[in-house]
């Protein structure tokens, strides 16, 4: 919303038990309220909108609170049976006050968080305008902006003076300690001795990109280098830190920096003894809470306070006096109205923070935006790693490296740009938008004018072959192979298989991929009010029921086989949906808490951020994944489906699960449309990956009917099925031979297609297809086009095509 959208209305403020200064503000909108400067209509916000509230109290005094919309009846897809006396509810925290049970006049303002935008603008301007003072290592400006080189070519390789024996020892270490394969070891080597100081690591999902970069970062630390390791999302950062800590040398100080830690601390301090912090805080901002909880002992502010206490108790330490004064002042402030943000204590804290950053940290894990936070501006890393770089814009990369550009001598980017492009929240048309949506990582690999060397990882270790087969064959043209270890079934995998075996013949096979056809009369997708986001309460009902069943299930095993099975925990499950509106699954889980014996684990599902949109998923993988595709138009199956048919999104959704995947959607309607003849409703290139997935699921026997799921897994009295309702009654006869013949038919590429076009995921893949002439192209070819073809051919050769 616009930052100037504001107005007056009436509200009831209800205190939250257990949270000092916490309130639910129930707001009733009067219609519109304009001021002399603005003509904006005060519209009803959606869930998650940030709001500033100014409450009028006695004698004209006002109290200001900042919070977030947590309930908006009618703006989401859950039907409300009873009328509400409010339009939406905002959760706020701040100054405690007795508001009573009467309504108050409040001024509300919908606000945008400009912090990240400001950081991106400043960092990009700095990187573009300021010349480097250092004379060796990677030329940051040349890499990002293609400017004239400022560092001599012979000085670009920061590892040029590394002794061969040292390099051999490092590579042997990652082989034995981290169990890396040959191509992964080659990637680690590239991060150490790249000719231009830049290492590019390309790999499809599950090929070990994060493990490889974490191992490389660890070896950089072992060699005495300081490292900054960033990703574009907190979830990806958490995954990288988890991987790093598995083999971490205890002498290496690894810190997790979360930019919102001060907000989290404010909530923590406000929670009264005995209250459930997770329930009170996590439902408001599950992303931040999950980041804070992932590796709590490594958090920046936790380790900083620990070190300050140690310095205060050690008279010989150089910061003893400052630390002692700071600790004493904090203790004194607890008994007064003074805040620990007073000028004196704040100055001491800044001094202690700077010392901590400069002397006590070897590696910082954070997001691209938080890397520009003032708290860590004094860190001096010589190596920088950007994982999931295909999801980062050029400004994101600038935020990650600008504060450290005079110190970073080697830069590593790793990703698979066939997953998701960078997300741009402003969709106003301008010539710069394409550059923002095209990641620097993809530009570096595909630009024919810059012949960048990169390492490709070709073996996937994450997914069971039942799950990986479609993506490997369809999206990666068979150039990735399953590692032998991928076929292993884990204890969690055995348990989830045992759960779904209860469907009996309702499932046509025992594979670990299942697609539930949710096409009943109630399964109709709806818009959020005044938004374009979809939601589907029937799919949500089924997924919530199955999640509850999995968490409550106790595996059956014979004596002596206990170790072969494991109870399913919240951390084993992730729920993915393309639509933000469908995230109300989180709310439905919370609604079940009071009536459920597994209330604690349901709360943990919410607080650990287990319900995500497709765009918030990269960088994470779990044992069990539920996907809710959401959209269903009973009259026209392929209507409104362009969003979920994005090849990049399909790639992400179908490469997250390790052991089991369940996808809910209108499979009956989509299958009918997918089987139509050429020239029908599915002729568009845009739909080809989705059509391929639909046919693959059907012909491998992975579809099940929602009626069979209800009857066997969700009913209070389960029944025994005699046959699969879907393959017996819904879609019994589809010609498999014709399907296989259709797969072999060549597809024409559109005239004018570009290797950089995003119209189809096919054009984004490193493949020999890019070197095939476009039908009916002009005979005259530009020099750049010739370069592009040569580059594409070399690219294909590197891929082993």
C-alpha cells in the first residue's frame, strides 16, 4: 500500500494475556477519511500489512504503536458464519496503558518498510561510483557493472601465492571430512584459486551446492580468512549454517546475524513469566521467529552479551573497563525508568560491538539486506559467499558486498537459475525492471561477451528417485543423475509410507509421490477481497487433516526394528503454496490446537515457519512436503492457471521433498485439458512443463481421489477400499501409448526466441538447444548473435551434451 494511506477510525484495544504492552486492536473502518494533503481511500488491508496506530487518550495525549494485521474477515477465503464488529485486527506492542472496554479514536497509517529499499539504493550507488583502493583480488565493480578493470589481471587471483601442498591438504580435507565428490571438490578449489577471484557454482536442486559452499567457507576460515556468507532469504541462511555446523571446528566462531533481532528482543522482554513466547510472537512474524530459533546459540546479540560478561569479569582484557561499566549500567537501569538506550549506555554498546565484530568473529551468516546493517559494518572479511544467488537481484548483491568491498578478495556465487527469478514487488513498467528480475548469477553464466568459467554439479543426493525423475528428465534433460544414496529410505520415510499404506487399494502403487485430486463441489478457489491472491479451503482442510494424522501416528514395527522407524516431527514437514492467500493453512493449524492432543507440535509447525509460499521456499528441503496448488475453476480447468504453471515455480515445488510428496489440486480437470488434441486449450508453450507433470503423475499411477483420502485417513471410522476411485471411476481410460508418442514429438521454438527469454523454462537451461537455429530466422546474423551461439555451444560442451 502507499505509505501515505491513512485515516481516522474507532477501535477497541484488548490487552493480550502474558504480553506486557501487547494489544489486539479491533478496528472498524468508517468508509473513507481524507486529509488535506491526500486523496487516498482508506481501504481494508490484507493479512500481514504493517500498520502504525496513534491512539488518543486523556488531555489530547496520543500513544503510538506499530504492528501488523493478523485478522481480516472477508478479505481471505475462510467463510465467516457470524458477523463481526470489526473490519480487521492489528497486533501491536508498546507502552502499557489501561484502555478499558470502550472504543477509542485512532489514527491508522499503512506503512511500507523502506529499510531494505534504502540499503539497496545506497549500496548500489556506492558500488557503482566508488573506486576500489585495494589492488588485488576480485574486481567487484567489473563483475557487477562491466566497468573498465581497476585491478591488474595478474592480481585478480587472491590465492595465487598459495603453496601447492597447502591446496592439496585443503582439498583432501574436504574429501575425507566433508565427503565431497570430485566436481564438488573442484568447486571448492575454484573458490580458493580462481583466476579472476570469482567462483561460479551451478547445480540443479539436491546436487549439494549449499554443502559444497559451506565446506569451502569452512576451509577459508581454517586458513585464517574471515568470511561473510549471505543468502537472499532467512530460510536459506539457516540451511547453510546448519550445513556448516555439522563439521565445524570448535575454534571457528560462526555467528548468525538477524537484522530484526531488536524487535524480537522487545517481544521477549515483554512476555510475562509463564506465558508462551512462541504462541504470542511467532504467529505475528513466523519468518523472523524461525530465523531466531534455528541456531539460537550462534545469534549475534546472544554471543555479544556473552562476550561482554566475560570481558567484565576479566580485568586483564582490553575492554574490561567498558564492559564492566556497561553491565553495571544495565543493572542500575532495571530499577529505574531509564532505558538502556540512553546516550551513555548506547555509546558503550557501540564500542563493545565494534570490538566484538573485529576480534571475535570468523564467519557471519546473514541475508543480503542484513549484511548492510550498521552493527556489523566493522567486519573485515576477505572471502564472500552468496548462496542461492539466482534469486538475488544486482542491488541484493551490492548490499551483500558493499560494506566489505575493500576487504573481500574472493567472491563465490552458487545457484540454479532455473528455480526462481528475483522477486520484484513493484510492477510498474520501466526499462530497469528486466535487469532487476535477471539475477547477476544468470547474467554472468549466459553472457556471451564474458566467457566466465564455472563448475557444474551433476549428481543429486536429496530426493528419492520417485520424486526426482520428472524434474531430471523434463527440466534438466537427463543431464543430472541420482546418487546411489538417494534411493535409501530413512526411518521417517518408512513411517510416512506406513501412514499412507492405510489407503490400501485407494492408491494404485506404493511410490512416494502422491497427487490428491481435490475437485469436489466445495473445492473452488476464491479471491481475497480486493486482491488477486487465491485460496482454497477444501485443499487446506485435507492438508491440515493429513498433517495432524502424521504427527499423531505411532509406527508399527516388530521387536528389534525400532531403529528403522521414527515419529514424525514438525521439522520433517513443509507446506508449500503458490498463493499467499492459501497460507491461512497456518491459521487452521492454530485453530486445532485447543481440540488436539498434539497441540504443542501444531504450535511448533506454525512457529517454525513450516507454511510457505513457493517464493519463500528455495534454500530449504525436508522429508515430507505438502503442496497446495489452490486454483480451481469448475467451468474451465485451465483458467487462472498461468501463475502455477510457471516452470521455475514447478521446479522449486517438486524438488524440496526428500522422502515423500503430496500435491493437492484439480488434477481431474487439468488431466482432461492436458489430454486434448493439438490446438486445444493447452497449446501454449507456457503450459508445457505443467502438462508434462500432469501426464507423468497420471501414467505412473500417483493420482488419488479426495474421497479415498477422506474415507481411509481422515474419517473417524476408516473404511477398507476395494479399488482406486480415481483410476476406476474418475479417469479409468487414457491411452498411455499415445501419451508416450506425444512426448517424442518435436516442439517448435518461437521465432525471435532468445537464450535469455523467460517464456519457457527450456530456454533457461544450459543445453545444446540454445545453439540450434531458430526456424525461419533471417540470413543476416549480428556479431553478438554469433558470439551467443558460440557461447551456447561451449556451454553445451561443458555440460557433456
